[in-house]
């Protein structure tokens, strides 16, 4: 059985141990030792990594009473080697996990909300509650947790040898399926729950707990949060962005929102004016295009390459249709050609005509009845191709 030194001292980063076994495994070697400070993938958090002797430890998993260390090279059974974990990684994960205990305690104490899930990744952590909270309640919970952090309360771990020893211990949460001995992590004057993972010695080491999102999840709520160094990095990143925006608007950082709201209002007015101008322009353009339609014994044909926005091509094409007519409008933008083929009052199905248009333009499109549309990379000799399509459609109407 591997002696788990991290249970005795979460701030013990280096140790000596004896290699008990070393077997080839997937992507490396599976090593067991008599004692270790390497914490495995367990309790909703990733394992420790580091070095053992002269090889790297990339993964640690629990297998019965043993911990299996995945190394990138072999070790000799019986050798005494030194293991050293990645201190920054351990401290970072402890900040998140103790922060989660604080946030869970505050949710429970304030709103009787229970923690039903925890996951700590290497860049974020999530906490799941069994009931939804309002934005105001989330803020109150966050404020209370940070007050507990500032008070620098002691965080202790106690191992109980029998389940009966826990009957008088006030626990926020008792994980199901635990077999004695049972480890309980307690925060002075606050939280107490069963937990197998390393934690900080004092809440002040957490530094800061910041909930960055809170969304509905499975009838309750999922909160994403950052603690300690992660929270600091996030604040620095946001500050850099806000300062850049403030410089762009020539305003103070705390006036950025007002500046954005003002620009949003101005943009709405500009869009409104643009829509009105576009509508008037399209009236003139529609009239102009109608006047350019060719008269073929009472039937009208309009084939034109325009510079209108491709999004406006379809309504423009439909607006140019006379009582009996056929229209093909095209628009070229950024090397992409868009086209609309439509008819009115004619015994023609656009599903029969669009294949010829697609073939001429090297595009893809479809439709049926009175309307079809498609797109293509702008072909070489576009003007000549459009003229060929005009002649083709003229012959269709004359037929």
C-alpha cells in the first residue's frame, strides 16, 4: 500500500521513496513506490505532475491501495529516489479546491443550496448547485466567501478511523460510499466536509474567489469560478482590454460603458438613416432597371450585373418583375458572384432554367416555380458570360 504523504502535509513538495515496481505501460512506464506526495486524478481535480528520480511523472492514478505513477522512463526496483511535484500546479489547484469549499459553504449557509458537482480543470473550475440563484444571491455568496478568505481562517484535515466517530461532526456534505478511515477538511468557524484532496493551510492563501459565470444547469445552477492566481490573471487580462477600449474612445476606464452605450445609440441612428436611404435608392434602382428591360412581343426580359449588396439582390429582382417577365440579376462582391432568376406570369419553371445559368457561371444553385438563386466564384470574362445568358433567356422567351 502506498503511503499518501499529501494527506499529512499538502505543502510537502519533495520526498524520498523506494521504487517497488516498474512495468512498461501505455505511453511510458507504470511505477509504484512505498510513499509519495503525488496526488492522483481524483476528487474532481487533475493529478500532480513532476519528476521522480531522473524521469518525468505525467500522470498519477489510483488502483486499489496503490498509486500508479506514469513516467516517461524506467526506474530500478529497490532504488531510493527523490520525487518532486510541480509546486505551482499543486498550489494553483489547492487555491481552486479550497475556494470551492468556501463558495459551497456560503451557498449552503445563505440559501440552503447544496453542492452536487465540482470539476477543476487546469484553466477553470466549476461548481454545481442543486437550485438556481439570482444574480444578487450569487454576488452575496461571492462576497461572503471573500470575507472568509480575508479573515485568513485555518484549514485543517482530520482522519476519522470509524464512521461512528463522525456522528457528532457537523458536516455540510458527506460523500456517499466512503469507507473508514474517512478524511474531513474543515475551515475554522465555517465549512466542514469529507474530502480526499490537498488544501491550503489558511484561507488567505486562496487570495480571491471570483465567480465569472452562473448559468442554469439540470434544474440548478453551474458556476464557473477562478481563485488566487487564476483570478489575478483574469483581472489583468480584462484590465488590459478595458484600458485599450478606453484609449480608443479617449475616455477613462470607468467611463467605457457609457462611451459604448453612446456609440451604440449613434450606430442605431446611423443604421436607421442608412435603411431609409437604401429604401429610397432601391426605389430609383428598381425604376431604372425596369426601364432597361427588353420587350419581346409583350414579354419582358431583364438581365443585369449590378453592384448591390448580395443580401438585397433577391428583393430587388422580385421588385423589377413586370406582369409578364423574366429577370436575372447578378451581384459580384469579394470574388463571389450571387445571382437570382425569377419570373412572373409565364409558363416557365425556374427549375428548368437554373441548370443552364449554373453551367454558364460555374456555380451552384437551385429553385423551382418562379424563383431560383445560386452563387459562384467570379468567372473570367463575366460580362461576356452575362451577355450569353441574356441571349439564351431571350431565345427561351421567344420560343
